[in-house]
C-alpha cells in the first residue's frame, strides 16, 4: 500500500516536470507523443521558413567615396567567400550589497573584435589592389603620417538570405575600413586551388536594418555566391549592363 502511494507521487511529480518543459517549448499537451513533438517542430520550421543556412548570405562593402578605384565594387562583393556577422557584448560590473549574493549588472556595451572575411582572388589581383588602395587612404605614403579618420572610413552591410534567396535579416556596420589585408599563400602543390585573400575590417558599431530592399545593386544573383553563379551575369555586372533579375541561376 505504502509502495503504491510513493510510486504514484513519483510518477505525478515526473509528469508535472515534463509538462513544464513541454510548456516552455510550446508543446502544452502533456500527453503528446514523440511523433506529435516532431510534428510541432516541423510546423515551427514551416512557419519560420526553415533553418538559417550558413551558405546563404550577401555582403555589400562600400569604401570611402574618395576611393580611387570607386567606392563600390560589385565583383568584390560577389567574391566574398566567407565572413562573420559580428556580435554584441554587454560590459558587466559586480555589485554586492552587504551579505547578499553578488549581482552582475550592465554598465555599458561594446562591439568588440574585427570582421574577418576571405575573398576569391582574380588572376590580376584587382581585389587585393582595391583593398590596398583603401588602406593607403588612411596614411601619407611619403611622410607615413595618419590622415583624418573621416577620410577613409566606409560601411558594410551583411544579410542573411532565406531559402527563396531574398534578404531575411540584415545589419549595417558603420565606420568600416580594412585594418589588415592578409598575406597570400602560394604553393606548387595547389594546382586546382583558388587563391584567397583574408581581410580584417575594423568598425565602430552595427545596427539591425529594417529596410532590406535597399543597398546592393546586384541583389544576390542566384542562390549561391561566386562558384555557383552564372559567369555571364558577372560579366553584365562588371560592364554595368542591365540583366534579368527574374532569372534563376543554378
């Protein structure tokens, strides 16, 4: 008798805990089976348009308007192989009152770290030359003295694309400039490898963009970047000629 009472109480406690967890996950039915849980999970994916894909992104880099090679270069945007979307840090300070447990309170915030990106290099290294010229805007090559901050900063936009190839989320980074243009690695063994250029961008802050329709003129031709985008579309972009944006490239 006592054993049955204890057993029932234990089962009741376990069921209540499971119900709380399911409630936090949005699965409020205590009697939901594993099959129903999977169905709810699939339904949530359908509502949100699926999971975010790391290979579906768009980058729009704009140098200072005084850049000798032009402040925008759509080929460079298309050749962006990898990039990290920056985070946001809250600065905390420990506050302790008497014998109470300490509390971590926010005293400020920072946008720490640079934005790291890699770019496919063309045969003439025009991509590297474009970033080199941008860097040279920050100092006098003869006297080696730094120029005014406002004379070389640009901006950058990074977008997460949905499964339909349209912009789903975006951030704008302000006061951007290439702090580091990395070295290029060569090797005779790399017969079929494409040379890559690593660039670290410094920036002041980023903000979430509400208007996702403005910005880049090439608007992500196709589902993927450089290697999976039709070469003829790249030629049209480089020649500033119109193209059919309704066309889908594989």
